C-alpha cells in the first residue's frame, strides 16, 4: 500500500490526485486494478472530468447546496460543527477501483481521480493498493 498526503485549502474542495495515484503505482506488474481509499469520515473520492477545473468547483458548490449547513443538525462537536460534512462524504464513496492496463491507470480520456474534501482545510491521507 502507498500513502498520499495532501493539504486542502477550503472547507469544500475537490483536488485532482490523478498524477499522485499514478505515481503511487510503483511497479504494477501483474496488477489488474488500483484501489484508492480515503480513511476519513468527512472526505471521499470520485472519478469525474478533470480537463476543465470548473467541473470540480461546480461539484463542490453542488454538494454544499444539496446538503445545507443551516439544517437542524443533531451531531454537534463543539468548535467543529461538521455534521453536513459527514453527510456530503456519505454521498460520495470512500473508495474507487481503477483498472490497470499496460501498467497505467485505465481512465477515460477526460477522467481524473478527485479527493473530495468536505471539512477542510486539513491535512489528509489517501491510500493506494494494487490488486492482482
């Protein structure tokens, strides 16, 4: 397993980690896929278009609109009112599985892998495991 560490800048932010995931594939000989996993309850990972950075910004705005901060949340941690962050992360996934072909991620032309931050800014981790 390889570990990627990143730092987010905003509360809600999608960070393109495609290059870091590709670099984490040390020697993918015989591997059929890469599992990309986020070990956080207020973050996720997704695959979407990465050719236009506006897509990630639009996605972040949509998540904030779909799950509003001002709802009557019951989960309250003093100083960290992050209940909506947990819900936003649950709408994503903590993992994606990406096929490997010829030693490289078999993503579509416009696809990229995004770390989805919903409780930043923070330092975060992403795990990449090769599957045979």
